[in-house]
């Protein structure tokens, strides 16, 4: 085994094909046994449900190399569960949860040369996804599915790594009440493309979406949950049925309470309350924790007290503790870290 010749420290968050990907097919009511394959391309019928009606859901997790040379993944059981929840909401055949972790491990193991070396700050991003593959023209779910896992080495999601970002309050909605905001469906991201392109053109790194019904509560961004820190050091995270239950956010709530002794509140967060917080950030697998320095509310800036120069002290501590757990420098709660063997 030899690591690939890649400039690990300068990787961005972009796709690079690796050697192997995992594929399993569902047909006649059953999943086949699955296999690792070489071809990064997929050939499907032009009328496949994924093309016509966007019947696709996905996950995201990362593999890290530890100081002693092991490769680990973080809480894959929660990705397995969430992918199955997402699949059920789009009337798809869920990939069996008890096979998911093994499939992820096989894929990472087959691409170990692409796992960025310890200390590079990069990781191997793992993207499991599921799609409806047979032809349908009337609006109905597919009866055949493909489950696939691709991997790609990545650096930070936002340019500048942990430099605070400037975001805007969006006039578009991400997810409707009783819609699909709580699952990881491709359709949620398709609808966010136009608003994110516009936000980028205007010089913002991300959109803050508010609740679609009243536009008075904070929801999330296109690809991460919000973290708020109060002036007296409490961690507050928005609660809503239309945001994605981030695994990073759920882990950070536990870390804040049990490792750092912080008070944690998971509750609806009125947009009005945003100027009151001492620190604001985004969290997710891709984003890890990214601090927010400024939020534009229709031309009026909300300046977060921690500023645009560096991450605030509480988010910094949370970020370091989470990364230390993920990279095995401090002990993880039981079952959080899985070693690739
Ligand atoms: N919210 C959205 C819309 C996302 O796409 C993601 C990314 O997965 C997250 C939140 C963060 O979730 P997680 O921490 O499970 O990666
Ligand atoms: C992730 O964090 O894994 C995601 O899927 C977010 C996406 C916007 C890259």
C-alpha cells in the first residue's frame, strides 16, 4: 500500500475519482450481495425514476487517518439509519441498515491510498447514495434501485478553512412544513442551487433559510445546521421538523454537555434572537464547524461579536474537541468511532 501522490494540504472540497466504488442492486424485491467495481460511470435507461422524478437520497461521512496509522469512520450507524429514513420518505427500497457499515468499510478499505495522511487537515469523504433505476413515466416510485458508495479525498468545504464567513438571509425557502427538509434527498439540494449561485454572485458564502411558513424562525443553510452560543456560554441549536437532523450537530450537543460541561438547548430559534448571540457557526460533515462573522439581513448587517477575523473561543473549543474525538486523540463515547480493519 502506498498513498497516492496528491497535494493533501491543498485539497478543496471537490470530486476526484478513486479506485473502487461499492454497488448493490435491488430487483424483484431483494438486494443482491453487492460488490466493489472499477467504473465510476453509470448507464441507466433514459426514463429511470431518478432522472424523471428525482428519486434519489444520499449520505455523507468521512474517514480519517489517526496518529498511529489506523483509518477510522465516525458514527456510520447514524448515516445508515438516516439513509433508510430518507428512502422510506421517497417510497424507495431502503438499503439494509445492517449491511451499510460493512459496505462503507469495504469501500474505504479498497481506497486506503486516498485517505489523506494524519495531520494534513484533509479527509476521505464518503458519499453513499440510492436511486430509482427502472423506467417510469407515470408518477410512481421505481421498483428497482441502485445503492452506491463513492469516495473522494477532500479539504475544507469553505475556502479559508476556519475563517469566519459572511452569509445572507435568503428570500427563498429550503423546505416546506410536512415536506422533505428532514431527509437527505437530492431534490432539497436541486432547489438550493439557484439561491446559492445568487448568494455567491453577491459575495456571500451561504444562505440562512428561515421557516417557510412564517419566516420568523431560523432553519439551516443549504448544507449545514446552525450552532449558536449565548453570551453566558450556552449552546443553542435550532429545532424544527423541516431541517436535517445533522449527525455532527447531535454529536456536538453531546460533546458540549458531557465533555465541556456546557448547558445545551435544542429549541426553536426566532430570527429576532440572532443579534443576541456571542458566537454563531455552521456544522456538518463537510463543514465540520465553520464560524459565521456576519449575516446580511436584506442589506442590514448583523455583526457577530466574535468578528470576521477568527473563530470564537467556545466554537473553537467545540471544534477541537470534536476533531480530537474523530481522530482518536481523546476517547470517544462508546460506538462512535469505527476502525477500518
Ligand atoms: N443540513 C444539511 C441540509 C446538510 O446537507 C447536511 C450535511 O450532511 C447537514 C445539515 C449536516 O449533517 P451531518 O452533520 O449529518 O453531515
Ligand atoms: C455533508 O456535509 O456531508 C453534506 O452532504 C453537505 C453537502 C452540502 C456537501
